[in-house]
């Protein structure tokens, strides 16, 4: 089987955005009505003749109209045609919105950051409903939503009382296709494409189809969309697997045969608290991903006063992943040479040590679904009632299929050298007994394996909502009120191999058959890196396990599979009750139109967190590169928490002229702690140099903040906008990770627990510019257009990491980010080039060994090109990461690599049909 890593699915180019153009009459059945009433809509100046446009320009016009007509601060992305967002990933499209950046994971944008606040601070809904997630917490991964089933998404940067999911960052509402928004008759669009991945050198198929039908009377409609893709990809990664650690020559780590310092050669001077890599691991990450998704929407409108909408969404993916790599574990051998600069070991050489070769295999299934029904009733011209109910479930399965295997090459000389300044440290190892030791199949020994382990996750959400809207006398004032009840249960079920039962061959004295192994022939980091090994061995991990089991039976030893772990499992049950009231007024001040909404939202949160607890009672090195750990019996634990919040909000829009608007917004908001932080579950790592304990804190309080912003928008030409905004957020308290050292016997563990820390302020500004040049340039140049944004965010957060003795700001906050998009659309040609950039940011405040980890600055270029072959067919080609950008994560400072990834370029080509 060929393995390959995840990819970014590439945009499908198209031609219209009918649903978004009808925004002023937003689908009456939608659970949340973010658009203002019709009388608050701002008309274009009368001297501007209406021009019917399609494709990219239509999507741009629709997004501009949504922003212009909203009372609050809203930015949007809109599909250019049925089943066709401008990018293959919803998050990739959202990064074009001012103030929005994305966090990439192995080439794909999964999480979003809004105005400096990462995924756990942003609420994501689908048609106004909360969607379950298979992540450990409540943060939403956009890769579960195929872009083909999405018609658009709205980013609410200023909350208003009737919007579900107010949070410190933003609320993102993803909209699926609604049939009664479409024209009468049958509409169908579909595409077939193949994507070439540079590193894997494979073509990957993808098929999608979207259909919509509405009867002529507009009383019944059905919309169906679906997508299937099979992806193979590879990513080359160089990692410091367990991070950098500080060691002294007097540590028990260097004890050999009971002699303190026995692992330090005579040529190495005594040292204290020197930082060095705990290990280093170059590996190939390869993934096969089979994914399909579907969305169905049925609408019935027996009269213009009554609409029923039923929505169903389903997404399923199977991930088969294999990581094939080396592991330089410096827990064995004699430290023969060392160079220290500024407290950092920049060069080390060990003799008589060992190098492990590792394969980690995972086969898991992920499924997410949501079913919702909405009833919209207008008994009179002044009264509107809406009822909405939904259930959502996300499931991740596969812990019993996980397999981690290690083989060992003993008695080798190994070294690393950081002095080149490359993110990939120079590394090598040689054996006096075997030539070409990295790829020689002779003399390899069994070490240990773990069968099973990891976590299965269930996230179940029920949400019920009722909304009331009253416009007394049909006048300028509208009263909205409503209630919402949500129940969410996040269950994590974990397996692990009991301590002391993982390593029947820790001595690594059982030689394995050479027939099990062969070179990878993959050429690690081709064209990059310095003095490094580019090839090593690969094997079938299941065949290896069978061989080791046979030897273990002969030797009277046994490996045990992973079993249920109460202390690594948990259940968090959260119930939220909400009530709100909001008034919207359309009036004038000094002859200038003014729209204002003022509201208050009451939220009651009640949760329980259940699991089990245990402690490490004994920990000692065994002298063979492992620690011997003894833990106490588990004790069941359960916690309960409850809190109430009153959240006022104000949004105002003042039209200075027909083209120039001012906005002001102020609110109080909360973000509940992520569910993984509320969980009492704990994980214990015991490898030398990576002794860590991480657990949750069920007593956490939510994040609370007050915020205000001021913005201006100039609609200086048709389909054009120049806008800017300044914002300020005062956060009362922050959940931060606290790491402390805990000595157990001869081993020091780094214990990390989340806690409520001091507050912080965040301030910044954002700029946006969109323009279609159709009315500015002569043919054929009138097809050009541009979309740009720039964001600046700063914070006075200055938290101290006591482990690394450094200060850090907020997770996910890049000071600067920008996007540059240019497009051309004319004569059936549609072309787009997009470059996005974000500055470096703190990814994890307390990562490996308690040290902060940063994601380096990243810029990526994507291009797309399509041509309409007649009325019904389009051929297209796209390229993702054309500049071959690398992902770089470092610990504390940029000269201390944590992870360095090469994802490669991806190119796709295909055909799109529409009828």
C-alpha cells in the first residue's frame, strides 16, 4: 500500500452566486437572521445602473452587499456558483477576510484565528446551529466540511444578542445551499478532477455534484450536494520529538552501571543546566485519506407566511497514516564531545550508543453529522415566530488500530550539529560492525511496540431554539427576543498499555531477520538540509509484531495490547440555557440614516466533569534508555461547575453619505473553557528527557472580556470597497497553562495544568480593499479585479513561562498578516492568484517540557485558471503552495527547531459541468 499525507483540496472555479445575491431576503427558514430588515437596506445611488454579473465578480458583489447592509460588523465569503467556494477549503477562503488568519497543519488550513484569537475563542455554527467536532475540545476543524456543500460563510466580529455563539474572537456561521433561494426549475453542477502531489508523486481523484430543484410556485424545493475524494500525500518532517531539555552532568540521566557521570567521557567538561535536544527524528509522514460528504436541504412553503426547512449534513473520512523515521535517543552511549554556546549544546557526539527506527501506524474513521428542522411562521405582517431544533454528533474511532513499533541499532557513534543555522540540524550515525548502518538490514534488534492506545471521541449536541420578532405598526422599530437550550456531552475513551508491560525487549538483545527490512528509497528533504541522512529502513509493522510475538513466546516473554485507561478517559456534560432581547431602530440623525441594535443576552452554564485520577509513586532509570514507572491505583473523580453571565451589546451604522458609512460596536462577551481543559483526564510520558504529566482542570472559569470598535467603509465605485476598523478588547481573565517540576524518586516530571491567570488587553486595526476594474479600464483589461486586506494586532499580555524563563503573549496572535488577491474574468477566462502571509505567533504556551512553541512566519502562493468551453463546460487547473513554503515550529527561539515540514506543491486539473 502507498501512503500519503493530507492535502489542500484545490478551488473549483465557477460562475454565479444567486443565493447570496438574495441576501436582503435571506431564507426565511434560517435559524438566525443576521441581515437587517428590508427597510434598513442601503440602496445603491440611483445614478448607478444595475449590471448583472456572474462568477468571481458576482461573489465579490454579494459579499460587499452583506457587509454594507448589516448593522453589526460582518464580513463574508460567497460561493461563485452552485457548490463552488473560491477555495477547496472553507478556512482557506476565510483567510481573505480582514482580521482572519488560519493555522496550518501539514499543509492544510484547519483552524482560524480572528483578530489574534485562536480556534478555542471562535464559535462556528452551520445554518446558525452548533456542529459537533471530533477534536478533544470545542475548537472547530474546517477540514470536516467539504467546500462543495457550502454556499458561503459570515464572520460576525461584533456580537449581537440574537446571534448564536457569541465569543471573544468571532462567530462564523457557515451557510449551506437552500433550494427556495434558487430560481425555479432544476439546476445541476458537477466536477471531476485529479490532484498531483509533488512529494508523493501521485494523482488523487475527486468528484462532486450539486443539484437544486424548486417548483414554479416557490412552495417546495430540494437541494442535494455531495463530494468524494481519495487523497495520497507525503510530508517530510524533521522534529525534535520530545523538545529541548536542560541537563547537568550530575543528573541521573548520565548514570551508568550505578556510577554517577559514567556516561560522560573524559573530554567533556562538567556542565550545568545546558539546553540540548532530547532526541531528534527525521521521518516521512504519509497518509491515505478517503473522504466523502453530503448535504440535503428540503424546504416547504405552503403559504408566504409559513416555511419549514429540514437540513441534513454528513461527512465521513478514513485516515490511514504511517510515520516512518529515525529516532536519535541520546539516553545510551558515552557523551564523547560537546560544544556549548550561550547555554545551548550546539554539537554533541556519542559513542557506543543506539539509534531507533520507528514506524507509527494509525487507521481511524471520523464521522460528523447534523440534522436540523426549522419552522418559520409569520401570522401577521408585524409578527414572526421561529422554532429550530438540531442534533449533531461527531465520532472518532480507531484507537485499537494504532500501532507503534521500534527497532534498534546498537553500538553506534551518533552526532548532531546545529552550527549551520539550518532548521534541519546536521545528523549522522555510523556502526563499526555494519556499513551504511541506516539502510543495512543486518543486526537490527527488537525493542518494544505498543498495540492500540490513543483515544476514541464522541461529541453529542442537542440544541433547541425559539425566536420572536415584532415590528409594532410595521414601523422603524423591531423587537427580537428568544430562548435557547443546548446540551453537549464530550466523551473521551482512551486505551494505553500498562506501565511495565510495554517493553519485553528493552535490552534489545534479540536480533531480527534481515528479510523484514528494506530501504525507503524516498530521498528525505530532496534539495534541502545539509549533512543529513536521506534514507533509512522501512518494514511492515504488523509483520514485525508477528515476528516479535513468536520470539517472545520462545523466550517466555509477552507483549500486552493496550487496555482501557480510566485516568486517560473522561466525560464532560455541559448544559447551556440562553435568553435574549434586542431592539433595532432605523431612524435619522441630522438627515443621515442611522441603524442601531441594542440587546442583552443571559447565559447560564452548568457542567459536570467525570473521570479518574492516579499519581506516579515511583520512577527510576533502568540504565537501558527507559524509566521504570509505578503508578497508584485509579480513584474515580467528579466535579461540577456553574456560572451565569449577562452580556449586553450595541451595534450602530451611520450613513454619512450614500457611499460612506461609519460603524461603532461595544459588547461584553465570554468564551467557555475548551472541553479538553475541563476534563480531569491525564497523560503521562515516561521516556528519559520527556517525563511529563498533563491533566485538565475542571474548576476553570470562562474567559470574559469587554470590547469596542470603530470602523469606516467607503463604497467608492460599483463592486468596490475600502474599509478600516480599530478595535480594543479588555480580557478580565485568561486560561493559561502552568508547568511546574515535580521530583519522583530519581526522575523529575514536568507537570502541566491549565489555570485561570491574569487578564490582558488586545488592540489593533484592519484594512480591506476590494475593487472590480470593469468601469475603470478599457477592454480587454476591464476583467481585472483586486482584493486585499491587512491586519495588525497587539497585546500587553506578558505571561511568564517559569520552565524556559521567558515571557510570551497570547496563543495564535500574529502581529501582522495580509492577503493579496488579483483576478481576471472575461471572454470565458477566469484566473486568480492569491498570496497570504502571517507573522510568527505563539502556537502553544506550554508545549514539550513546558516550553513555549512558536509557528514561524508563513506565506503561501496559490493560483487558479479556468476556461468556459461553451455554456455548460469549464476546464480548470489550480496550483497550491506554488512557492513551496515550509512550515517551521520552534521552541523558545528560532535557533531551536521543534518541527520543520516540507509539504510540497499540489497541482490539480479537471472539468466542471453545469445545467
